[in-house]
């Protein structure tokens, strides 16, 4: 018989192990190969090694400038091809 003064222990939540995230190196998809190649090229150029704050700002500005206009370019392609893949006619815009 349990005494009134005893309080039940709270149940411990079950802890699920976190799923393992595969590393990029273990995949052989062409897109990942391109990313790894680009990363190696940037490392060779020491693109992310900054000598000073002004050097860092310059490289960040270059990175931003390269991406400017990308959204408009994507929209113009989607409009030109009626939001479908030109090869497969696939219409999932998020995948294009």
C-alpha cells in the first residue's frame, strides 16, 4: 500500500535517436559531385580565407553580386516554359 505522502515519479520521455545525416562525400549524385568540385575550387583559391575585414567585405559583395538577378532569370524561364520542364514537361515548379 502506498503512503499518501509519496508522490509518483514522473514518466521519463522516450528519447529517440537522431537520424544519421549522410555526408555529401558518401553520395555519388552528379549534383553533389558538382558541389564538391566547386567547394574544392574555392578552397584552392582560398576564397573563404580572409586577410582582413575589408577583404571579407569585398568577397561577400562579389558573392552577392553573382546572385543578383537570379530570381528574375528564374521567373523569366518559368514564364517562357509555362512553369514546366522543357525536357520532361514536369510541372512541379518547386522542383524546377
